[in-house]
């Protein structure tokens, strides 16, 4: 006998829409809130990472070391123009102003050397430029001198486009970014003067971090496009590109033609160069792979210096790669006077690797202090006190 239950009048469709008293529309609401929360948290994390990357204050020691090295390179690379200054920049130079204007095709080629219409004015401007680079190197009036150094660097490059190559471009972007941060706060005459006046100039700086980040990002762009451009050449695919550079006697510093007997080695060096340049912009940011990438940079550019006849370009690129060296390491290596007075917290700028280095230095210093035997004067003083 069948009985009808009047209370069970819901349809199967409605039963599927309800699960233990939880309607379907509430499920959609929860999923929407989860999605909105995920997007909000992701955007907040990205914004925090962006601000931490660009706007965290860092020790300016690395930037100041780059200033010293780049200043020396700027001084040398512009001093060589003195050997035949008027032939390159004079009124009767190999490339006159009219030829330079035609070569630029209406582009921006402003140069302070265009004001020099007489040999006396040209030599005066040249001496002023060399003095500017020397002042940048020693760090005297750094804020003003860094701007003038950039102006002179660009002016020389624009006046002689026929002699422009990678060295001038590296000098240009290094001098540009040295204007941004406090590049004279350490290893400089300005720092010594400030210390004597009782002022502290080497505090962690946001502008110092921005300057270093700009150099780092610029390097990543350079190496990435260098690797991509190599992929367009067939010799980089078949492994013979390195041999082409070695066998070219115009750029040859050392005779490495004996590598003709080692084709596998030539192939390896060719493909390793492309792989290193393409992966630089990714691996350089990881603290575990960064030392390996920097070792690759040293090997690559030392090869350019010793084998391809471009020592200044190779050194300039190595100077730019210093931007990835921790300020703690810079202080340990180039500021031994300040190291004993530095604590681990003051030397480390958020880098676990730098923290390890600083702690090891502190422990070694403590161990040496304990293990060091007393000197004769200390022994005599102790004996006098005991007597």
C-alpha cells in the first residue's frame, strides 16, 4: 500500500541545489571571495616586492667602489685622446661637424666640444674634462662632478661617432647612474671631510639602491640582447664563432690559433658564451647561482681582454658587474679600517650570503684574537703589574 507524504514536495533539481542546508549561490559567493582575496594578496605581494627591490635603503659601499673604478676608466679612456686631440675634435678633424650632423640624420648629437672653435678652447675643455674625471675618481665634490662627468662622456661620444664602440656606451651608462646615488659617501675625499666635520655620510641610502638596481637591470638587458643577436649568426649555431674572433689578427692580443687543433673546445666556448649571456638575466638574481654567473663574467671578459684586443671594454664590463657584489663583501675587501667596528647587522643588507660572510669574518677575528700569543711589550707590562 502506497502512502503520499505531503512534506516531500521538493523537486530533484532543488535537492541538487542544496547540500546539507548550503545553497549553491553561497558556494559561488565563497569562490568569488576567494578569487578576489587571491588577486588582492598577489597584487599586494607584488607591490611590496617592487618597493623592496627598488626602495630599500642599502649600504652605498658597492656604488662608491664602482665610482672609483669607473672614474679611473673614464680618466684613462679620455686621456688617450690627448695623443691626437685636434685630429679627432678640431676644426679640421677627420669627422667635421657637418659630417657628424649628416651621419646623425637629424638625431640629437649635442656636445660641449661643439663650442670649441679654436685649438686653445678645445685644449681648455679637454683639460677640464680630465680634471672632472680625476675629481670623480678621488670623490671630491662628487655630486656636482658626477653630473659634469656624464656631460663630458656623452659629449666626446657624440663628437666622434666613427670611433664609438662598446666601451663608450658602458662609460655612458655608468656615469649616468653614478649621478643618482651617493657615490661619494665612501672611499672619497668628501667622506673624509665629512668625517672630520662630525657628519655621517655612509648611512644606508634609497638612492644608492636605485642606482645599483639601474646598473644591474641595464646589464641584464645588455647581455640578453647580446645573446639574442648571436642567435641570428650561423657561426654561433655551428660552434665556430669563437674561432672567428681568435683567428682575426686585427683584434688579436695573444696568439690562440693553437685552438685549431681542439675543435671540441672551440665549440664548447662558443655555445657556453651564448648560454651564459641568455641565462644571465635570470640566474644573476638567485643568491646561489649569482657567484657562478659572476665567475662566468670574469672568465668571459678576461678572455676578451687577453685574446680579442679589447682590454678597456672588458674591464669596463667587469666594473659594471661589481654592482652585484654585496656591500658587506666590498667593506671586508676594501675597507679594512672600518671592518672591526662593524657589526653583522650593519654590514648585511638583507642577503643571507652576505650574513654568512660577515659572521665568518667576525668568528675568525675573534679566534685570531684568542689564539694570538702576547707580544713582548704586553708580557713585560704583565710582569711589572704582577711584581
